[in-house]
């Protein structure tokens, strides 16, 4: 939250000004912005920002717009800008007075400008650094060590016979997901293979996947959870967008779940060499279908040391809904299918979402120390303690 305080301060002032431009009173506009942020994870401090906005602080809308874009540009690309975009659209579409239609048109134009500006910012995600690419050699150790580690991975979660479809990564087949399937099977989930050979991430797989999803749904008379690794996560998200009535939830493992049309990765060079034409040109409509967030729980597992896919593309907008979660792990992109932490997160997330719980509540203390978020919180708590000690001493 600390790094986004400036963003939310400038954005709330901009959003309130947009509401006033659209015909609302200051009070109505502030309430509309509060309502839009009601379910946001940082709602409480954001409400404080909104409360202190006074009429004399209202500045030129163009100035406020430019200030928000400047802050976004300085913070860098983020999928969470989608949430801000949705909030602005809701405010711009709220017409409180039919006589204010001209202002409404102006507000909608400003929202479109915001979309274009943040879209441009989000094209600036760099490809993985060379160091991360070299670290992909760790995957050999991850795949060989899992045979020794697997018997010791905790088996607390109860799968209760719930169906799970697993989709392999690009150039991977069902062997790629064998350890995830074996672990989920041991917990009582009923897992299903991809069964289409090597995944080349082509749109013609979709009809067969839809048929498989329908068969599993009819067999169990239950919605199906889908787990996709890397390119497999692309299909998981498209299936959830197309068939939310049959999909329980999706879990993606180092999968580019947004912005793929502009994604910079060494993998594209390989794809274009072997396939003879640009992947983006061939699969444009297919990849555009990936952009919307499905109306099912979404859990995205990613690693900041990913050497093949930029990790920011592997995170969904957590601020968009409460049932969207991004979880960081330690590991290489190619080794995540044999990563003990990933196996635990997949099982814990499946169970938590099925029972309407938070993943933190179903994760034990011992398991938490395997994840970066635990150590990040410890570091933040230590820094806060040091600040308090210094303040007390002075």
C-alpha cells in the first residue's frame, strides 16, 4: 500500500472531480467514489483520502488527469489499473441530470483517454532479464529433487472427489502436470488430463477443451476447477470466460493472463521461427478473448525470477474482486510443475475457494515460511519496529 498512497490520493481527487463534471454535487460525487471502492482491499485509507477533499481543492480536470497518469507512469505497469478504469467508467456513466448530457459526454471522453494512457504504460513491461533466463537451469534440480521431496509434502487438504482439469504449459504434455495431478489425487480430488499431446497454444484446441469440460461437468454434476501452467493458464482463463456456469475456479501457474498482445518474451522468437509467422498476428482474436476477467475465483501463482514470461503479466487485478489472489513463489518457470510450494498452493487454493475461505486460513505456519509474502511481511514489520524505536528514542 505504501507505494500506492500517492496514486490513490491523486486518483480519488480526479475521480471526485470527474463526478462533479458529470453533474453531481461534491457530496454525491464523493459518495459515488466511496461506493466504487467499497470492496477494494485498501478501502479504509482510501475513504480517508476522499473525506478530506474539499470544494476549494477541486482543480482543472485536465490537470488532475495528467497528475494521475504521471503517477501511474512513475509506478510502472500494473494490472490493477483496470480497477481504476472500471471505477471511472461507473462514475462517468452516472447521469444525475438529463440536462447534463454534454458534461456526461466529456466525462466519457476523459475515461477513454485514461484507458489509452494506462494501456500505453502497460506496454512497457520488459522481457525477463538475462540473469533470470540463466536461472532457468534450476529447473533440472527442481525436477530431480521432487522425487525425494514428494513423500514429505503435507496431505491435510480433503479433495472430496471434486473434479480438476489440468492443462500443461507450452511445449508440455500431460507428463508436465504429473506431480500436480499425483498430489491432488492423493488428497481426494479427481483429476483429468489434457490428452491432446504437446500444447502448442493454438486456438483449435478450444473446441476439444470445451467438449472435455462438458463431459467432466456432466459426469460429476459439479462445476470443474481448472489448473493451467504457463500457456495452459491461457486456456483455463478462456474456458472460464466462455463457460462460467461449468467452471468452479481457475488457478494459473506462471501464466500470462493479460497483455499478451504486447508481451515481450524470448519465447516469441522461438515460436515465430518454428511456425513461420507472428504468433500475435495468427492468434489475435484468441488472445483478445483472454483480456476480460472471468466471473469465477481466480488464483495466479507467479515467480519474480521467471526467465521466460514477464512476471507482471502473470498477475491478475487483485483489487478488482475479493476472490482474485496473486501468490508469489520461489522457483524457475520451467520447474514450477515440480515445485513443492506450488503443489501446496494449488491444493490449498482449490480447497479455500471451494469452501469460501481465504487461502491464508487454510495454510499452516510451517507452509507459510516457504513463500515470499511471509518474509516480505516480516521485513515490513521489522522496519516498522525500527521506526517506532527511533521515534521513541528521540
